[in-house]
C-alpha cells in the first residue's frame, strides 16, 4: 500500500490538470478560448504601442513616428501580429472543423505546424529583445523566450496527437504547460527600470532588425495562406481562372512542407516515447483527407471551372 501511494502521488497534480483542461470541456471550446485570448493579447499589445503608451500624442503623429524608428516598439508590433495570427488559426480550427461544410476545413496537421511557427517566433523575438535593465533583464528575457519557444513546440505535438485522454500518451502537454507557467511568472515578475526619458533603440543600428522583419513576414505570409485557403475552397473556379497552375504549384509546395513537418513531429514523438492516436502509428488527424484525395479533389474543381 505505501508503495502504491508513493508511485501515484507525485503524478496526481499532472493528472488533475490534464483532466481539468482537456477532458472536462470540449476540445473545440478550448481552442476558441485559447484563440480569443491570443487575439485579445495581441490586439492589446498593438494598441498599447500605437495609442495607450502616449494617448496625448496620437493625433499629432508623434507616437507612430517614435514607434516606427524604435526597434523595441517594432518588435512589440511584430509580436502583436504573430499572436493574432496564432489566435485566428486556433479559432478557425474549432469553427471550420468539418470538411463537408463547403469543403473548408482547418483540421490538417499543417495548420498546427504553422501555429507553432508563429508562436515560437514570439519566443525568438524575446531572445533578441533590447534591454535597458542590464544583465538581469537579459537573463529574464532569454529565459522567457526559451520557455515560450519550447511551449509552442511541445503544444504543437499535443495538438497533432489530438490530446489523448491518457496522460501517459500525452505528457508533452504537461511540459508545454510547465514552460508556459514559467514564462507567465517571468512576465509578471519583470519590471522595467524607471527612466525619465526613454530614448529607444534605433532599428537601423541593431542586428536584430532583420529578424524582426522576418517575424513580420512570417505573420503576413501566414495570414495570406489562411485567406488563400478560404478563397480556394469557397471560390475554386475563380481561383483557377485567375491564378491558373501557379497557385497549384504553391499549394503543392505547402503540402510538401506540411508532410515534412509531420515527419518531424513523428520523430519528436518517437524520441519522447509516445505514439499518435491512430493504430497505424500515424500522427495525422483522422478527419483531414489524404494528400492524394486532396489532389483528386483539386483536379475535379479545375475541370468544373473550365
């Protein structure tokens, strides 16, 4: 009896948290809540940079003039775009879950990979975020960025596996939650040093500016992929007439990238000793069509459009 108690007690908090957040509510509702939280956080950060930081200087253009030159504010705006993009992806996963609903579905595993790329880039931006508080601020932001990037990768694995009900099959969600809790604690504990005048950091004089541009590009390209996917499924004949075979090649490249991402996640799961939820060992979502089926469907649409 004492041996069984000692073997169960250390894992009891993990089991309770897993059941509370995964099993007690529907998965679609959890995605919607998470996506709305990301959208709200990203929108508030962008509005803070452009309005709330100095509302008395919004109309005269001084706020935007300062934010346009300051690398710190540019990184804040990039984080805002990445967070909103990730939130929109999670909401679309829950809302557009049935492939039979007009052919529009966001249940392919590639959307989880795209979500993780956007959220992990937020952590990367924290790694290169300029600091005025000396070594303490550098250590906190470096730890914060690493935790956010790790949380995105671990949570991507759990999303692709579909959050299995057993904690033994989905311990990565606990690793993601732990990293996220540490990141939240660091954010709450950090305080900017008091300054009479914040002079900012010239974006052209810092090596982090090219990576910040890359973060903007990732967010905008991700949004373009989302809009293209919606338009491709809603108006296939129009897209075939306007874009022709060029868009087909782009979609083929995206399918290849998704397949590569799926292999990476499968290797990741194998390293941690966990398998996907399907009996065949595949970690792809069972509700999403295969690549061959999607190619046949696109051929039929091209034939109908012509």
